[in-house]
């Protein structure tokens, strides 16, 4: 019996010849991502660093497990609270004392995009991150999942983590992708079929003939959204597109793995992209997806392109192409938050920022931004390229959030 991509990566991380769904493993971690918020989170008044130092002292350890494998990013710049500012100071202190890589200022942006752009994600790796959307990295054929505060401290100290190998759902993508369909449309359609907990603690593995037509940026969006169906991780195969992208951002070696032809899947789902209509998720949960024609005539107060789900250079290009020569409606606020400063500067070089300016778009710093910060008043309606549309996510609980692609 063969193994899936996820099972092969888990087996290698656990130093085993093979593993299967349901097996408990003690895995060696290749990379640990930490957002600055973890250093100021309310789980413990000392913050992650304070708890970590106490554990190291109790274990008789003086340094973090491997500074070359620890990446920290400031997702909020500048800090907008004393707690966040103090957390960022602790993160800097941690980086100085333990040698971790810390991204802030123009080197940073939204952490999940920075991880990919800076070459910290490679096919075949076992990656964990102190944020639920760490599953994003599976777009580059690695295992990646989010972990909590306590688990993060444990990985910092030991470089290892306990994990139950997840069963897999195989999503076969077929047909010809229409030019107006992006990764966000595809994942919203898939989630509508799966339901809000349809992938609970499972792997979503994408495959099929249409994968070759889906860009890396769209794959990142599709893997990012997997956790919204409660998946443990999501993964694309290491095809030519993924391999080429990784080689452009990193010179480090890697060993990609493919699923075996006789790999076992708990279930299968087929998605034909031919003649597919753009999808939009209605307010409430991201799995409320329906074809866009169901929402024609809906009045909006705000449009937002941003978050770790969709604000990369591909997204900025399509938005600028649509906006060029037009002006945002006088009754609408349109906000664009680039995914990283790399994307920001690339957009500037291509003239996209000038298009946004002429179209009366509000351009912000590259950070998580209004994904979680209040920007909507009572009864206001927002169309967002983000990943969550729960009541109160972006402001008042009586506001409504629709999710869609940047287009």
C-alpha cells in the first residue's frame, strides 16, 4: 500500500519507513514560523518568551533548538497597542539572544507571504507555524500546519512535536480554467461542497489535470483557506511550476515527494473548472459560497484586498487591470494592503500603485491590517479578499462580510 505526500513527509520527519492515517508520530521540525503577536499574547502574562525561558531553565538548556530554523515576522507595523509593542521588543530580544531570523520594516509584510518569498518553504519539508493559516505553505508541496502557544514553546525547546497523521481527502481539479477564475474562486466552491467542518483534522490534497494551470499565488490562497474547513493541512504536488518557483527564491537543496499511485484516501472530490463562474461566500462562514450571480445588486460600503489569503502581486495586477481608467464609487471605501513589501515594491515598479492612486484607492502598509481590526460600522457591508467572514471579524457584529477573489 502506497503513501500520500503528507504521509511520506511525516514518515521522514519521524524517521520511519512508512506511516498511515491515525498513526502517532514524534516528528522533527524543519521550520518554525512565529508571528510577533505570540510574544504579546494573553495566554500567559510573561508572553511566549518568558514562558520559554522558564522551560529552558528547568530543562538545563541555554539556547533554542536551532536558530536557523526559527523565523519571526512582525505582522503589525507599526504596533498599535502597548502590549503589541512590548511583544515586538521581546521578539527582537529573542532574535538577538537565540539567533532567529526576524523580519520587520521593509523586509517584512504579512508573515505567511514573507515565509514563501524569502525561501523558507521547500517541497518535502515538515513546517509548523504559530498561526492557524500556516497551512498556506503546502502550496509548495510541504507539510505545514498551525500550532498553539504551548506547542510553539515545546518546538522552540526541542525541535520536535507529537502529531497524529491525518487521513486525506483527494480533490481532483479537471477541465480548462477560465481566465476569470482564480484560486479563491476554486477554494470557495470546494468549501461550499465540503461544509464548514468537512475536512476536520484531515489533509486536503489537490491534484488532477487542471493543477498545471493554477499559479503558485492561487495555490497559496487555496491552501491558506483549508483551515476554514478545519483541515490540518493542504498540499499541492511538487510539479514543475512549484519547483521552479522555489529555485527562484532559494538555493538550498530539497527533496520533493509525490503521492504513490496506490495511496489511500479517505474520500475523493472532483471539481471541473470548465465554464466555472466566480464564487463569493455570503456572510457568516467561509463555506457559504455561491456563484457570484446570486449577489448581483448587493450594495457595499467597503472593498478590501489584503490578508495572507489574497494580496500578492498576481492579485494586485488583476485589481489594477480592472480599475485602470475607472474611479471607485463615491459611496465606497476601497482599501488595498499588499501582502508584503516585496509585493508592494514590485507593484510600484509595474505602475500598479499609480493606477490605485488615480482610482481613489486607499493604499496601506503591508501588514495584517483590517483583516482583524475594526473598520466596519453597524449594518455596513464589505467585500473582502480575506479568509474569514464571521460576525464581528472586521468591526461591528451587525456588519456583513462577503468573501471573494480580488477580481
